[in-house]
């Protein structure tokens, strides 16, 4: 009945949400592939002659030209999006692994460019990070406005009715009933926002993972909106808009929490936008930190070994330069094999690993004053040894270059929808606590008017 009476308003809200997602999607279209699949990254190879001195691979002698770089870029874009399902992550091939290993197969001296080629992954990550900082901050602002505004009238618009009728019914039943009746919209609004935003942004994480994060952000924001509507009833629309802006400022990515002082960092714990950002980055930064999170090997002692990027041999690489597609998945899993590079995973972390550590928690490369402050906390029960390390999922405590065995989560696959456990707990906690405060307000603050 509640949704039926408000059907016109609901349709209007859904239309606005779809338009917001569409506009933000156009604004940040292809953020990941635009940086990762930039043909300019292969400029050091232009004019060089590729050959195969061993005869073991399918690289015939040819001079690397602009078209070969464009073939690589097209294959990369197709592999990241066109050839994948919305509901699975793509395989992760590290450019910094592929390009530095080419010089033995190139006529001409590229030894002076090796360091530049090895640093291509950190440079790409910085570009993606800046794009995501803007895209995700604005989409969280949009979700904050949506979630707070749509819930302002849930209780705030019927105060006189509540004062008159609440003597005859249970307040907790009233609270639960209103929230349960609104639940379909709590699930619908994030879906309609992501419907176009997701396919235009084209992120690394699968659709269901993004959707799970946005549902929790919506649910937590609605709880805040309900509380605002009771505490600031006459000015609830204005207060809701200001609250959405404040919660977005406290995300920690822009401006950085590390530059705002301890007081604001503590206050940010109450910001559902901060935990939404931490959850989304725990999905999107994972491949830049550990490569393929689902891949691992079991060594002779039975310990799970390092994950890593997919191996791309010279046979495949030569074909890609000449128009063949990038593989959509690594060759196969390394489960129960003894070698790190057994059947498709090279056992190397991306060279952007240190950069991710710097950005999320600081301290790896002398940039300790500029991290986001998104580290693994004690709330992450799945990896107790990961405390203080970058909050990516699955978590991994190892800085670049250190071989430390860490078991992946049980059942982790390319379609896995799990994200930062710290963010999950905090979003649920904010939603629950805000609704408890709504109950206290309904029970105590209005008791004189309910008599």
C-alpha cells in the first residue's frame, strides 16, 4: 500500500537516479581501459624489429609499427570489457611483466629503457587512481543524496499522525514495518543507478560486487535520512543535502584523511560514504596489488604460495601485436601444483604493488603523509596477519618482492562479490545504529506529544 500510494514519486525518483548514473557514466567512461590500454605505452617499441632467436615462438621478424600498438590496445580493451561477462573479473596480465622481457626478442638496444618499462604499471595505477577518485567520489555523493532524500518523508512527513495513533500500536513494529515496506526501493535504487553507470565506467570488479556495495551504502544512508527527518523535521530537506555533502567530504580520498588530522579521521568513521569508498577501492585496487586474486599454488610443504599476474608467452604476444585477442582467462589454476608458474600464473606481483601500499596506508616509498587511510583493521577476521596492510580483497600483507604464503579465501572465483570486511561491518553498523537512534527518538523525544 505504501509503495502503491507513492508510485508517481517512486517513478520520478527512479528516472532521476537513472539520469544521474547515465551522466556520471558518460563523464567517466572507460576510466580503467583508457589508462591501462593506452597504445602510447608501447611507444618505446616503435621502429624496433621483433624476432625470435630461439625459434620456439611465433614471432616472425617484423618492424613494430603504430598499427601493432593499436592492435595491442584493441585486444586489451576487448579483454577488459567486450569479451568478458558483467559478472566475472577479467584475467590480469601485468604490462610491467610483458614489456621488460621483450628486449632479447628485439633488434636494437633497449637496455636503457628497461627501468622505464618496468615502471609502466605504477604509472598506469596512478592514472587509474586519479580517475577513480573523481568517479567514485561523485557517484557516492549521488548515492548519499539519493539515499538521504528519499527517506526524509518516511517518518518526517507523518509526525502528527504518529503522535495521534502511536498510543494504540507498537513503535518498534511501526519502525520495522516502514523499513520492510521500503526495502524493495532500497534494492531497486542502486540497481537503476548502476544500470548505465556500470557499463559506461567499465570497472574491473563484477556487477554484483558493485551492486552489493551500493545496496549497503543506500541502506546506511536511508537510516541517516530517517534520523535527520525526526531531529530536524522542519528543515529536513536542507539538512539532508548538507549531510550528504559532509559525509562525502569525509570519504578520505579527497581530501585525504591523513591531511585532515586525527579528529576528522575519527569523525569519518561515522561516514557511510567513507566505507563505501573503501569497499569499492578494495575491489578495484586488488589486481594492481596482487594480480589475479583467485590464483595460487600449493608448494611441496602444503603452504599456499604467492598469487600473481597471468603469464603471457611470446607466442601469444606476437599474435596480439598482429591482431590476435588477449586470452580471457589464465591458462588454468595452480591448485595442487608445486611450481609458482605451473600453468599460467607467473608468481610475480605487479610492480604497482608498492604504489598501492603507499596510496592506501603509506610508508613504503617515503609518502607516509599522503595515504587514504584504508588499511585492514581488526574487523577483518579472514586474515589476522594482514592488520595494517592495504585493504584490498582478498587481503594480502606482503610488500612487493617478499614471498610470503597467504591462503586465498575459500571459494574465491572471478565472480566473487566479496569486498573489504571492515567496510562491510561498518556499513551494516551505521545502518543498524542509525535505526536504533530513530527508535529512541520515536520512543522518547515525542512522548509528551503522544499523550
